[in-house]
């Protein structure tokens, strides 16, 4: 939604090296925004989100744009997975500490 656009664009900005969001093709920008929204706020598996985004890009954009979108989404996916792994050990430790 529009209230989440700043957080979504920040995620894209961190991985779209040498590209300003405003300069991206409208289709590419919005495919990225939809996918990142799903990454952040929905429970759809990240791989499924990327595959769906690439299908849309193949249909409505260029081959080069599809590669660009894939690279950005894959990098964001890896960032999110790394963040999840960093927070998971604390949760495991606290759950074990409370049962002792």
C-alpha cells in the first residue's frame, strides 16, 4: 500500500546500485515494488514472489529488465534471509533459558 512505499523503496534503493528509482522504467519499478511488498508484508515464499515478478517482467518489459529485476530481488531476498538468521538464535536461546 502507499503507506509502505517509503520502506519498500528504501529496500530497492539499497540494492539498485547506480539506479535512482525515479529513473527506472515504470513497469520495472512497479514490478519491484510489488515483489518487495510481498517480501515484507505477505507470507508467500520469496522464491515464488521472484518467479511471479519475473513472469510479469518477461511479459511487459525487456529481457535486460528481467535480469535487472532478478538481481535486485535476489539480493533483497538474501538480505532478508540473513536478517532472519541473525534474529533466530536469540529466540532459540531465550526459549531454552525459560525452560531451565
